[in-house]
């Protein structure tokens, strides 16, 4: 790991000075980042699954409670609203985070029955595929150009109202590209830049230890992926990522330093594999506000397996290594705060309090046009006659048209 990060840092110093002289004439690209939100905070479920001693009754209650909350947040309706944001904006490239997939199968000896087990009315709405639902709602206007899986746990046993079943959870990030735009996903494995491949992307080497649970180890991964696109005769490489949370759960360590390590990995990989021929853009949920500060003791300066890193926040890792936070180039109107709504999404007014959804560009755009938050107005909520209007996500989406000379 230490040698890997040293290579990254030396590559950063060597590549940033290349500049962008080889890039083509003026053009623009419309990019967007959207966190779809699974519908509940899984911290309690993670805590119950890893508690020592393990309490199966408490764990089951936590699982069923989480599934019930997710179902109550009506993910199919919300994803339709999120897809409507994309369709209305019509961006060239979209980075999606938290494109969850929940599946359920009856346990052996418990055949499928109406309103029992997986079909229990309290939880059945949780079992859906955000990414597939997004594709369906967009009706062929966008293609999934690549995805990376951050979390995959199979066959978690649970019981609801005396009926046993198994659920599977997968958390994916993905990149959508508007139909008709030339695109290819970047195969980092083939160029020796992806020690932990995951579908068309890579998981970060900087990650918390696997969690031990009675149903097997659980890896809390984060990752990134990138696509090469050509828009209006200009070539771009667009990355999408979702960095680690500041704090994972009650039984887990402070993870701010994991965020920093992941940011260094992404910046290093992006610059080390960049030849100057494409405009380099990074979108995603960075889980880091420009106002963030690195924690001071009692949090440790290092974590096991993670070498000491320069004292920077994840946000500063990007800006100190040549990336421009494009929000800072727009007129100084609005805070840009895009996170986070209350867990139940039922609040009457938006309650965003931090700016963690970002669009970074290595080449400073000559103009930033129509950069705005989406999904942050009352009219963006899910529509009647559903039982109570909900915000589409706990995040607002962020979109911008970036113009380059």
C-alpha cells in the first residue's frame, strides 16, 4: 500500500505539469451527478450484524426495520422522479451513486405465498433494482456505459411475521451516457492501474477491514469508474465515484482518513493514466465539504494498514492537485449545499446543510453555464396520489455545462 501511494504521489507531481495544450478547440459538455439514496441509514443494521456477542433477535429486528424503512420510502416512485430530473436536464454524461439492488428469495421449506415473507406488505417495496428502474424510466435515451459494485452481500437470513426468507443487497455506482454519444469504458485492469477490479471499475485499496458476521465476512468497498466520450468533436474522460462516509457505524472506526486515502487513489490513478489528449472531469459524492477539517486527537493520525498521508481533506486532495471545483466558477448565488435530507424524506422543506456532491475538472473551464442543483424544489417531490409526497433522494443532484476553449 505504501509503495502504491508513493507511486501515485510521484505520478501526480510529474503529470500535472503537462498542462492541456494538446486539447482541441472550444466545446462544451453537460455533466451531472446524482445520488439515488437507498432509503434508510444502514448503520443500525450493520451495528447489529457485527455486535459481540451477536444477538440474532436484535439483528433480525434491525434487518426487518431497515427493509421496512426502505419500502416506506417507495424507491420505484423515487427513481422515476430521479429519472425525470435526468430527462429534463438531458445531460451528456451522468454519474449515479447508490444505485442499489435488493432481492429476496424464500428460505427452503417456506414456499412463496401472497403477503408472506418476501411479499410481506411491510417490506416488499424494498426489493427493487434502482439502476434497472432508471433505465426503464429513461426509455432508451441513455445507456449504462459502466458500473462498479461497492457492496454485495448474498443470502442474509431474516424472518418477518414467522416466515423465513433471504435477502441480497448490492450497491453500485454507474455512468449513464446519452444515446448516440460515442463512448467506451476505461479498462484500468488492462493498463495495470486497477489492483481491485469490480465490473467496469475498480474498488479502492484504501478500505475498512472486512466485518465479521454470522452469515460471512462483509466488505464495505467504495470505488470508481471512468468512460471516454466524444461530445461535439472534443474528447473527455469522465470519472464517477462515491467516497467513504465520515463515520460508518457505531462499532466502526473514524473513517475520515480512509476518505483521504481513497481521494489520493482516485487522483493518482486519473493523472497517472492521463495522456493529455482528453479533458479530465470527476463527478460524484465526495462525502467531503470544502469546509471540512481533518480531525485532531482523539482520532489517530493513521489507521492500521494505511500509511501516514499529507494532512488534507478529501476535497483538498482534488483542489491541491490541479482540479477546479467548478461550482466556484459560477456566479456567487446559492450555497450549493446538496446533502442531506432527513432519512424519511418527508420533510416539508429542503434541509440540505453541506456541499459534498462535486464536479471537478482538471482543465479550468472558460465558462460554467447553467450549473444548478436538481431535485431540491417542492415541485420535484414524488407526485400524488401516492401516500405522502417524498423528496426523490436525500441528496440534490448537481449538473453543469462546462465550456472549454
